[in-house]
C-alpha cells in the first residue's frame, strides 16, 4: 500500500488523526525517517508487518500497543494492554514532582501502571529513591521491565497493594504522587474504541470517579514527612469534589495547604497539597 492508501484506510475506520498514525506506522515498519517517507510517499510497499499493523490500527487498536513503546517525559517506555498508555497531560504532575523533591528525596508513586511517573522522575533525578505501588501484577511486571530498560531498577521498590487501604510499614515520604483511575463508571460505557483496549482497572474510578482518590486522601497524608508534597491527578469534572476532600483534610490537620491546578486545556487536573 502507499502512504495515501493507508491514510484513506485509517480515515475510513474513524481513526482520529489518520495522517499522523499512517506516517508513524510506515516509518516504524519500514525503518524510514520522516524525510525518507516524504520522498517515497507515492511508492507502493507490500510489507507483511506494515499490512498487519494497518489491519490492527484500522480495527482501532491503539497505535502505542501496536508499536509496543511510547514516549513520556522524553523517555521511551514499553507499553502493552496490561498497562495504561502514558498520557502527555501526566507530564504536568511529573514536572511538579521534579520541582518538589528535595536532594536525596524518597517518594511513593501510587497506581504506578507502566511506571512512567516514578521511573521518569528517577531517571531525571539520580539522587532519589521510590516506592511504586499497583494492584495489578501484570502492570507491575511492565513497570519492572521499564525500570530495567531505563537503568533505575536499583532505586525502586515495587509493591502489589490496594491503595484504597493504608500502605504497609511506617516509612514516610518527601513526596507522594498518584495518577489513579478516575473515569466515572457511567462514562466508561461510551469511550473511544481505543480506550477499550486499555485495562478497565486503570480507568474506572467508580460512580463519581473518586473511589480510589477518596480513601487515598484520608490515609495517604499521614505518610508524608512535615512539609512533604502530595500530587494527585484527577478527572476534569472532579475539581470540586477533590477540593472539598482536601479542605476537609486541612481542617482535620492532615494537610497544611492545597491548591487545584489546571491542565493545558484549562481543566482542573492536579491536586498539589502539602503536609
Ligand atoms: C490511570 S492508571 C495510571 C498508570 C500510570 N501511573 C500512568 O500515569 O500512566 C491507574 C493505575 O492504577 C491501578 N489501580 C487501580 N485501582 C487500584 C488500587 N485500588 N490500588 C492500586 N492500584 C490501583 C491500575 O492497575 C492502573 O495501573
């Protein structure tokens, strides 16, 4: 097939950005640079891997799972249907985490998935250590693979644990970060086809999207060192609920202060709190 034919096939299948995806699939499958593809865009390729990838993308399998890799914070992560695909929005949380961590800091990443948050922070901050927690053994296996590939495995401990329950042990942290599941259950019934390839455990945040965030906000602050930071990403519709819970936590003395930050689209997205 030619580049144009692949664009047309993906367009017909309803793929949101067919030109971008067609270019990425052709470059990766055929080992071409962007300039190389541009020069050969009218050429017909009969490549078994490209044909298979075209079929999969036209059936709305996410591009990232087809490639098996995706970039986050400028780093390359292995991804597969056992873990959520890292989202560019979550880089806001990482950037705030990098600003907040003291030298030699110890942090926890709750709901680590592919490990993209914890491992990119560790890669960019060679002085820090992390605890990375998830309820899915399959997701933890992906995170462990990524830790090895990024060369940070000696500074991260992985824990299979339900974060709606208090963390075991008594270690306290300079920073706790989390990108938990936060899509309200009702909204999971009408998602883009690509999202049904991702683990529902990574998306479904219960009736109001807060089923993991609510218990976390009760017990997690007690594990922060004085002045320690808590960063939680949440759904665009949950700013009010998260602010109410954070306010309760400040009145109860579990948090000293908090603010709600917006993402690049102007939606409430990130709780930044301090113990
Ligand atoms: C939204 S994904 C985030 C993954 C990754 N941190 C990221 O930003 O791409 C949420 C993750 O939380 C995990 N998870 C869901 N419920 C959990 C729970 N109760 N305890 C621990 N992990 C949970 C899922 O397995 C999934 O890996």
